[in-house]
C-alpha cells in the first residue's frame, strides 16, 4: 500500500479541505485521519456505518496501594512532575515515567494500563477509514497515530493507495504520521507564519528521507509571498504542484460538512482537481482506486 500524507506547518491552512477532496476525487478505498488531537475528517467525508470503537492503552499511570504505603514520602520527593500529593497520584499530572515504582521501599506503587484515547474504524464494502480521538491530558499522541496507521494497513491491506490527513506542526503526531509514507504534500499559505512553518515541515520530511511537494492555498491573498514560496521550493528542487485561489465556496462547503470536490465548477474545486491529477499522474502509478 502506497501512502500519501497531507500536512501543514500550522492549523487552518486548508489541509483537511485538500485531503477530503483528494479522497473524493480518487474514490479512495483507504484513508485515515491522524490528527488525533482534533480529528475532523469524519465531518466532511460521509460514512454510512457507525464506527467500530476500541479503547487504546498508551502509557501506564502510577497507582499507590494505600494499604501498603508507609508514608515515607520518597515518591513525592522524587516525582519531577509533582504528580503525587497526599500519597495520591494525579491522573493528568502523571507522565508514566515509573521513577516512583523503582524507589518505593515497600513496592506499594505499580504501573497500570491507562486509556489514552479511542480508536475508531469506519468500514463498508467499499471503504476503510481509520481515525482516533486522543483523551484529554494524554501524552500518547504519537503512539495513537501509529495505531491508527496500523489499523488502516491491517483492514485495507489490498488497497493500492491510502490518503492520510495528518496533524499540523512538527510534533510527535507528525513524526509518527510521516514514518513509512511514500510522499508528503504540504499545504502552505502565503503568510509569514505559513511560510515559516512550511519550511519546518520540509526540514522534517527531509530528516526522515521522505519526498515532498507543496501546494499553496489562497495563493492570491498575497502574490509576493506566493512567489517567495515558489522560489524557495525551486531552490530545494521541491515541486510546487498547484495554486489554490481564495474561494468563498470553500467556506460554504465546510459549513455544510461537504468536500470542495462536491463543487467541481468552483475555482478552488478546479484547482484542487488539477493538483490531484498532477500528483497522481506524476508520483503514483497503477490504479489507486
């Protein structure tokens, strides 16, 4: 299974707008939402069956057995996260490092499995959609993303191309998303912050040896910055595969929980179709449908 990952250096650039359009235009049989902190692809890509849900256990959390505790205070003194107060471990403060378990003189502290999030799988006769929701306060975002991708690979092993909507930034979820993909499409915007964060994503993809391409959303908002993005990518031999104009139809589509691909005659819809055809024809072979 080949994998196309869609990323952005910051939120709000149109990453999910592009991802959802690609899914519809390609009639993709396998796709995933790896933005586990705030998944929203399911709002745009219609799914008839209810998802199959399963608790995901990430990092363990420390638990103190009150009947064994001798109140020596060593656990509290040595917890760098200040998670232990009055000989009780705070669920949200504990990072699962296990120091307290090692130093407890009477083995009154143990690590117990802790639900870090919820895995969800939408599946019908034609499509497989893997996603998840991270539990508030959990630090296992990267591990949960890995579980989302593993679930997709297991359930859609015969699919030729998977389209993955990643998360913004360059943190653990992005690193886990990049691992094993064939190509990264970066959705950039022609703003100072958008350009800066695009460069961070390019550096991250380069570090992991994954080829990338760039498309610029709302390119006509600032033509000077768009040209700068094109020049920067050219200097690194990174292809700019298309420019998407500012289009109020996108706002209407989002408000209606629809893909911009449902509006093929709109300026943004036409531009994204050309970008998809560019990427598919030039970087992926075979029938991805």
